[in-house]
């Protein structure tokens, strides 16, 4: 139960669920808000978590996309992400995982080098997005990119 | 009007600054609106004061009115005083009495006047269920000295009373006695504030149980209202050193180590409170490494922890400081954002100066451990820093666990560690 698997549950009708994993809750909240403001073809649900494994709960719907939010200002954030990655099943990485790096704008405050995150994303074969909520308003362009990721898991039409 | 009362009023008004004067006079409510309007507040202060004293004379101000003015002045400047807090406890089997303010005032006054013939006692109630009591002390043969009063603030719904420290310490037990007859303490209302999370039902927090738990702990520890502005807290600690390494010098010491630990900050309690993020909005100020530090500090202040944990704490702060501290302590972050042009540099200044001093309690050495952005170092005197005095005539521990012999150190200049 401690490992997240992509296909262990049935998908819910016309709903997509995104899981945001990151240490800074305020940031996750802002991202979630901005994502929900965009129009989406299917209904969108966002789950926010500090780290994986998730506390066990049977009612969680199937997760369609996991976004790991790494704050480049904090080494702890990277460490947390690396530890959480162990709890994700390998098949998730076939297009259902995405990395988001924040805080790249303030170079002087970054304690993680950008290449570290690039290498991490590369080794997990997942896309890496950059986001800076302070500078780019609410990061709405990033939300749109996330939409693109969501297009892939097609929701099956029930017969 | 008595000469002494006139002099007392004059001296009290002289203490008030011009911009506060009108507010305080209005709060006093002794002189009427029309009378206040006759005064030209733009003159020199002496003339204004003289005019006011004349008006008070015309209205026959009594000692009580003058004392009330003094209370109001103190209420405005309460943070200039140092307050001691007393907590009253109920004896077993006593009932909760209903608090009657009139009865309280009467009996308080009676008790004090019975014990000492010459006291002036005045009361003022405020909206928050607090009673401000001003006591001017005299002896059997002398009249009360109005210029060195003691103030007691009693919140009737709580078991706490605050007393301003005064040099006349011998009166403290007497005041304690007056409160003994009034153990009326109803417990504070149970508050039940849920987490203030975004009510959007499409956002689900996975860790909500943990968050609620943290919020509950924060709320239990700190309460709901904004914290009083505390600038430093000092703890005395007596402990023995225990080391896992083989037989370090300090572990073999027979006597306990006496330490003095001091935390200081522009707003200490809010800084400690923000270390435990429980609310998503408030978390924007802190980072999760705070929770570890917070737990450590709380453990330290609540229990007699060992010296090595202080050293470890310092190490951790130093480590954090090298990379992230200027950004993470809420107060320091404010400093950085205010002067943004200098924010490019996050130097740390760790200054170490050793002096040996003897006091009547113990001989100790000082180690000042300042953590602050270097560019602010000389301009801003208020910053977060941890000061630890180790009382130890012998070897001396530095944060990176090096042992230094005291006599060899004279002064170590600042170490600048660029990021």
C-alpha cells in the first residue's frame, strides 16, 4: 500500500486527479488555485501532500498525474522529493509524473543547482517545468502546460 | 486642591509627549470638551501644562483623579515596564466563585489599608475584563510616595495577575495575600477554531490530520491572540555533560555545568510560533526545516536538556546559517526584503568574542553568537541571535566541537562566510 500504482483503481467518470507533492504548502495551495481557475474539459481534482507515502485512505480516487514540486532555495525540498520518489511505482513514470522547480528566478538564493534537478528529471524520464510564482503572476502558463500532460491519460468511456 | 496633588498632576502631564497628550486627556475624561478646547496645544509645552493644571484646580481634582491619570499613562506605555506574572492556583475542593468587581475592589482596598495605614489604591477597568490597580506605598509615618507606585493588572477570568516590578519588593507577598481571598477563576472558554483552509472542495489536503494536530499543538501552546511582544528570554540551566565518545574531559567533570541561555529577537514568541507551520497561509513565512528546529528549541526550554544538545543546536544553526538561515528566520527575511539592493549578498557574520567575567553567582565566559546578514551587521541592532554563556573555568567548546583552552584566546575576529 505504500507504493503508488497508476492502474490499481478504476478511473472515475470524467474526472482527473492531480497529486502535488512538495514541502511548501503555501506554494502548493497557490498552484492548485491557479490550476483550478483554468477551464478544463474534465473535472479536475487536486490533492496536496507533503511527501510520499500518503497516509492511507481508501477513498482516494485514482491519481492521473503526480507533480513533484522542488524549491530550489531549499535542500530539504530536494531531499524530500528524492525520498518520495521511492514510493512511486515504476509504471507511473510513463508520462504520469512531472517535476516542477520553483525559485529559479532568484539565483542568489538557490542552494540547489539547476542541473541537479535537470539530472533528476532526466533519470526518471519525466518532463521538468520551471515556475516562479512571484514573478509570473500566478504561474498560469505552467498550469496550461500541466493541462497538456493531462491530455494523455484518456478517460475510458463506459459502455 | 492640595499642593502635592497639583505637583503630581503637573509631573505626570510633563511625562506625556505632545502627540499623545490629547488622546490621554480624552481617555482620562476629567476635563470637559469645552475646557480642552480652550487650550492652545501648539504653544510650548510648559504653558500647555500650566494651563491644564489650572483647569484641574478649577475642577478640584482629587488625588484619585490624579492617580487615574497616572494609570492611563502607564496603560499607554505598558511595554516600558517590566512585569512579573503570577499564577493563582485553586485549593482543593474550592468552588468557582462568581467574580464581582465591586466586591473585589472593596476588599482589596480594605486589606491593604488594614495592613499599611498609608496607601493609595486606585482602580481602572478595561474592556478586556482586566482591572488595573495602582498602589502607592507609604509607611506608618510617611504619606504614600506617588512617584514609585506599583501596578497590578488582574484579568478576572483568568488566574493570572501581572505586577510591575518595583524596588519595594517587600510588598509583593502582601499583594499575594490580597489575591488569595479572591480565587475566582473560571476556566478560559474552550475555543474551537477549525483549520482555515481554502474551502474549495476540489482541493484535498492529504496531510490534514497532521496539520490539524500541529495546529492544535500550536494553539495550545500559544493561544489564539497575537503574542505579547517579548524581546528576550533567558534560561538558567544546570546540567551534566554526557558524551558518547570515550571519556571526554567534560563528561568526567563532577560538578554540574551552569549555563545561561538567552534567546533574543525583535518578536521572540511570534518567531517561535511561526516555526511550527500549521496554516497554509502562514507557512509562506517559514520553511519545513523550522519544525525540527522548533521542536528542538521547545524541548530545550521545557526540560533540563543536556549541554550537548545546546551545542548541537548551535551547530545546526550554524549549518543552516551557511546556506539558508537568512531566508528562513521570519525576522531576518523581513530585513532582507526591505533593503532589496543588498539582498544579493547573504553573508553571515559569526562573531566570537571571549571575555572572562566574575559575578556573584558564577564565573563565566561569554560566547556571543550572532547570525545576521553581514551588510546589516553594523546598522541594525535588532536581530535574532542566540547567546550562550558557559560557566566553565576550564576548557571551552566551540560549535564545531573543537575544544579550546581559554587562556589562549584573546579575540577572534569575525569570520565572513560567503554563500
